[in-house]
C-alpha cells in the first residue's frame, strides 16, 4: 500500500528543493552582475576624477592676469618722451668770475638770466650786484664778472666792452654786462641793449628798436648776428649797415 501511495503521488516537495536551487541560482547570477556593474562604474568614476586632478596638478595654477599698462600718449596720440630717448632741454655754458665764492664755468638752461649765473656762483658779501643787469638774458659762451663795491670797470664811459670769447666786464652804474655804444669804440649788444641804446644804431628808430626787444623776449637771445634779419623791418641791406656795429655777446 505504501508503494501504491508512493506511485500515486508525484512528490512535488522532493523536486522543489532542486527547482528552488535552480531559481535561487538564477536570481543570484543577475544580482551579481548588477553589483559588478555598479562597482565597475564607481571604479571608472574614481579613475576619471583622479585623472582630472592629476592633469590639473601637472598644468599648475593659472597665472594671474596682469593689468594692461599703456604708454603715455603725447600730442596726437603719439608716444610720449618716456617711450623713447628722453628729450634734453637746450643748455648754455657761461663763465662767472669776480666777487663770487665759486668762480668757474656753469651749465645753465638756455633761457637763464644773469641772476641765475650769479646765484649759481654764490656772490660774496662785498659783491656789487647793483652794477649788473641781473635781468639780462645769457648767451652761450658769455663771461660774467661780478665786481666788488667801489670797483670801476674798463672804459672811460663806464660801459664794458666785449672781448675775445664773449668776455664782458661790468662797471658800476652801467646796467651790467652791456657793450659800449657806438662812438665809444664798442658795439651794441642786441641781446641786452635797451631801446635807447638800440636807437643809436643807424636806421633804427623807436618802432624798430621795440620790435627787436619784442623778438628777443619771445624767442630768447639772438644766437647769431644774422638772426637780426628775422625781425620785421630788417632786411639784407639794413643788416649790411648794422653787422659791424652789433654783437650778440
């Protein structure tokens, strides 16, 4: 009877474990693949992040942007003097002697005056500065002789006369550093002469003498006797009459 009972039933519970194992094994394989996929993705992400950090480390920090500095512009937008060689102002050399603490040759600006040369040489307490025309413009190569109080310069008129190399010696009451007027054996210095002294020259009246003074005030001292022809009213013919009677020193 036991055999009949055994034959009449299929005993599904005996087969269930095997099937359960098969099902369980199939489910386990799918889960492992998912886990492996997740792990692989995490590994790839870590490798990628590490590669990015390594590349950034090799590249180093980005240099800080420096501000753009434009050169100073001159007139018309052209580069200023700083962009090229510095422009040097015109200069002159004058010789100062006499009653000064530091006699010698001084380098001054082209538009300097007698007072600048005297101050550079440090006048002594006994210097007679009233004997000089301190406002007179200087000329390159000029000599300034500062007298002591009571000294008398050369010449019977008390006016100094030009010597070699532009040497000019002042005399008390003469206005200082002015050449002798015509008739005293000297020449008229067109750079320092007053209007009255200019009018002692032939053909020079009040209007023309004033134009000479205005010209040297605007443009500085005459650099050569021929520059006198730049004054309106003085042409070649008049200059021929004046050239032997004038000097620029």
